[in-house]
C-alpha cells in the first residue's frame, strides 16, 4: 500500500513538472497579421491574409514547435481599389493561383527549431498550399507575447505556375516572379 501511494505521488509530481515546462500558446488570430508582397516585371502588389488559428509550443521557456492555419479565402489586395482590386483578388482566389474554393486553408507545421540567438530561432517547417507540401526555412524572433518573421515563398513549389517565366516563354512584361514575401506578426 505504501509503495503504491509513493508511486502515485511520483507520477503526480512528474506530470506536474512536465506540464510546468511544456506549454502551448495559442495565437490571437484577430491580432496576428500576415502581409504579402507579390512581384512582377512592372511592379508589385501588396495585401493581407488572415489566420484561422495556430499555436507556438514551448519547453523550458524555449520555442520547440508550432502549427498555423491560414484562411486562404481572406486574400485581400491593399494597394488597389475598386474594380482593379476586385479583379486581382478574384484572380488570386481562382485556380490560376490559390484555388481557394477547393483549398480554403494553407498550413504551416514546424519540424525543427534551433535557437540561434537570444529569442531568435531558425525554423525548418512544412508549408502546405493547394494540397502541395514543401519545406521552408526561416528565422523567427520572439519578444514578450509576440513573434515576428519574414518568409520568402516560391509559389511554383505549390503548383502555382501562372505567369511564371520559368514555365512559359514570351511573357515579357507580363511575367510574375515565382517568389512572394510574407511579413508575419504573431500575438499570443
């Protein structure tokens, strides 16, 4: 009986210690932001896209993981207005680009996290867009209850080839860069 009580106490202490050091922090999807910039030969366009949700995982106060879901239906161009904005938003949501009716979510899952400086981590992750998963690496900096990162995404790795000079000849000034940038701020 005494041995059983000691075993239960040991299990309780171990569970408490593990819980104390491992923690998941959910992001505030409304306060967190994703700003995108897409480039073409004749200029660029900018906009936003929203998170559906996500969380960062910590152990002993250090970042060890994370997973995020992005609501692709919220793609929004911010540098245009009126009919031009509506046209570009519609095209980005179409099958030529992100096909949001069939693929409403994009998902980012951290695979490996290495601290490279105080509160700065190098993340190896898998990004899934349009049902295509591809590895991506980026640095993320944490401060208080927020994190910031910049990602460069090659859209062709996700089957998005529209207007790419890598796949189509004679595009001239109609060519669209394969890479686009994401500036992400997480609040948790």
